[in-house]
C-alpha cells in the first residue's frame, strides 16, 4: 500500500479540518438564532468536503498516512486513511450533511430555547468530527478517546428533550452500554500492548500472527458489536432512537451503528487464522440478529421503535455478508470473499441511505402530528403526499425489492450464499441453506412490516382527531430526503461503479493478507448491468403510464369519495385495520419470542351491565425482559444490602476514616504493602 508520510496537501486538509472544527464550536454561541443553523450546516458541509477529499486521495493512492504528535502520553499518533476508512468517511459525510439540513428545518419550532439550540449544534459538529476521527486514528488509546467523545456527544444529542423522564432513561441506558463497549475495547487494546509494547493498530496484526486469534477477536467483536447492535447487544437501539430528535435518529441509525461494523472490519483485516470458526459464528449470530430484529419490528406500533428494530435486522444482513467473506478466506474462494465483504460494505452504504430517509420521513410525520403511535394516524397521504412518497420509496428499498438500491447489496449477499454452498463440508452447506432460508424469511417479514406501517399511517382515514391539521413539511426538511433518493437511484441504476470501488478496496486491504488473488468481476458486473437495465425500463414504463394518465385526465374534473366499504352504508374509521390488528396473528404465532403484556380488567360473569373498560397491550424485548432486567435486579439487591454504610451519621463516617487510616498504618508496619 502506498502511503503519503509527508504530503503538503494532506497536512493542509487535516489542519484546515482541525481549525474549522475548533473555530466553529467557539463561534456558534455568539451567533444569532437565525444564523446558528446556517453556520452549523455550513461548518458540517465544509468539514465533510475537506475530509471527503482526503478519502478520495486515500482511495486513489491506496492509502495515506500522516503522523500527529499526541504529547508525552500518546506519543506519535498515526492518522491513516485507506480504502476502508475512505468508504466509511464518505458515508459519514453524506449522512451528516443530510442530517444537518433536515435538522435545521426540524428544530425551527424550538428556536425560542436559544441555549438548547446552541448546545445542540455544537454537539452535532463534535459528533460529526469524532466519527471521522474514529475512522482515521490508528493508535489504541487515541482511538478510545475519539470513541468516547463520539459516544458522549451522541448521548447528549439523544437527550435533547431532557425534561422527559423516558428520554432521560433511554439516554442513560445508551450511555451505560456504550461505556461497557469502551471497557471491552480498552481491555483488548491493553492486551495487545502488553504482548507487543505498542498501541499502534499494526501491532494487532503482529499479535494475531503469533497468538490464538479467536479470543482477542471476540473481545473486539463484543466491544464493537455493542455499538453495531448485534443480538444481545441491541437493547439500547429501541430506546435511544425513539427518544432522540429524528435527524439524530437518522444519523445514529445510518452511521453510528456502522462504526461498530467499521471496527469489526478493521480487526478482520489483521486476522491471520481461525477464519472458518469466526466466520461461521458471525453468520449464526447475524441470522439470529436479522430474524429477531425484523420480527420485533413487525409487531411494534411506535413507528420510530419499529425503525430501530429494522436497524438491528439490517445489521444482521451486514453480518451475514461479513461471515461469508471470512469463510471465503478460509476456503480460498476469492469470489466468495468479494461477494461477502463487498455485499456487506455496499449494504452499509445502502442502509445508511434508506434508513436515514425513513427516519427523516417518520420525523416529518411526528413533527406534524405529535405522535409516534401509528394506531392514532391514518390518511396522511392526502395532507402529506411528498412525505408519503418518500417513506414509500424507503420502504421498498429496505425490503430489498427492485428496482431500488437495497436489492443490489442483498443480491450480492444472496449470490455469496449460493457460492458458499459449493464449499466443501456438510456443515458449511447446511449453514448456507439455513442462511438463505433466513434471509428469505427476513425479506418477507420486512414486506409485512412496511405494508403495515405505510398502510396504517398514510392510507385509509384518520383514526383520531389530531390537535392540529397535518400539512406537508417545509422544503428544508424535504430537500435532504430528495438528495438521499437521488443517490439511492444512482446506486440502483449504476451499481457497477460502486462494485468496482469495493473491488479496489478489497484488493488492497483483504486479498494481499490472505495470499488469494482477486477475482474477475466481469460476470457479476454484466448481471448487475442487466438488472439495472431492467430496473430502468420498469421505472420508465411506470412513468409512461402516469404521464399518459395525466395527459388524458388533465381536463377532467376530479371527485373524492369513500372507498367501497363491503356493503356498510355508514363506515366508521374504527372499522379500519390498525397496526395491532394487522400483525396480531404474526405476534400470536411467535409469542415465545414476542412477549405481549396486556392491561385489561376481565368482565366477570355477574357483570350484567359492565362499565366501560380500557384495553392496552404492548410488547417487551425478550432479552431485556428475561436476561438484562433480572440481572439488574440482582445487582440492585446486592448493592442495597450495603445501604446501612451510608446512614447519614457523621460519627459513622468519622469511624470509617479512622478504620481506614489504622488499616494503612498497621499494614505499613507489618510490611503488607509493597
């Protein structure tokens, strides 16, 4: 890999990035309320522009390196931008720009709280910059500092509505789990340091070359897996995403969970052995993650919580691709390596696009209706047609349905699974068949989930009278969503360009370490070109039908009337399917995983004229309810057993101090301390 070690342009770009970052967070507090969002979006955009140039240089030249002095504690900190870093930097920048644009419109109604807005934009800039630094820095301790800054800034962004107890609880839950991630990653880096004497990432490769790979990789995987949201590490997502403002939810789901994937990929590039067992383990965990995520998404009626569980599902799909790539290395199959890793990295990009689009659209609905409960909504396509169209596009893409971009990355992963079936060994063939079936089931349930959500929220009639009549959101909130759709269409119609970039990244980062030659991609590129052509013709035909319809009908008067109501002469909005009724059969079928709790007073036999009753049902997260909450209860009881120590009596505290001093004194005399 070619590295710039003293390049004037690279140094200038990095220094400009640092200068703009610090001047931005210092200047924003002194700006007026009208200028703050404009300045903040501009700073995010310029930082994105500077670092994107660095990423493009890194892609074209095979990598760049720029050493930075970290003082006496850190020493020299290497900043390295290779193809893997560049891929994630470009994704971070695009999603952060669209998030900032959307956020400028989303936060307009809260301008009266000027200090809160100021703090929010400062944190957003810090959040954006820290994510970029995480992908650049390759010193273990400096990486942990950047990772912690990223976690803390995102935690405080989640707490925008800090007066809401539910938001506060979700934020603290997120903070605790992110600190568990930091502890695990710190343990892994310290282990490498004790074995190699350095925190440089290159020493991880040295460690893997001389030690068993599995155990250190598991610690790294657990630390990064908490950020990514794999099964068992996922419980912060369904709490934090609904609590955060929608532009933050979009950026967190679109980008921050992907930095967990970045960390896992980074460690994979250093592996030297145990590819097969690690790959099979990741695939097994990932298919369970995907199934669990989409099953929970199907039954939730809070549309932001539903989207959070869909994030977990897509992390499972990315994990399946990652596992396939590792099995490809173990089996020496270059095409399986590309289809697995390439499909996973392309799905990282695709998911960042359609998931941020869906969160932004959901945020528009929440901003206009002030509720996240889809059972209280309905018929919004009439008052919010653009938002409805954007949400529909995101729904089609996330379902992996052609002609949109979600299909392209899932197609590569499906091809990887089929390629993996040809691998020797009944165990691997069985795993591939199960994985193929699981991916198919995930896709089917995803269609169920978004059919329910779109139909309940946007179609039919309003189920409840809202406090204010919904209307379409501002152009400032719609514009970034159209930008996302544009890039989604580019990927869908020109996938070969992105596949070639991924081939270049993998050729530099993965294949040299494995000694396996890069595959010939011409066959798959030809298939993708045919898919793109078919998609283009399909969209063209649909557009042509609508154009002809418009030409024929443009002079005709239009009339709105109720849909045929199955013979009912006076239909009522309560006769419509709700989100609950749509997925009730599914929830009951899988009630051993989808735990439903009901609040309802049963009607007794002697209640001839029963009073009005209210029925309420909600679903619990299996892991949180069955594993995490019982453990927390045990720990709380153990801690409470020592409450007598903190009794509020000054005499007792003085005695504690005396006992401590005497213990130190006696231990020193008896030479207990060394």
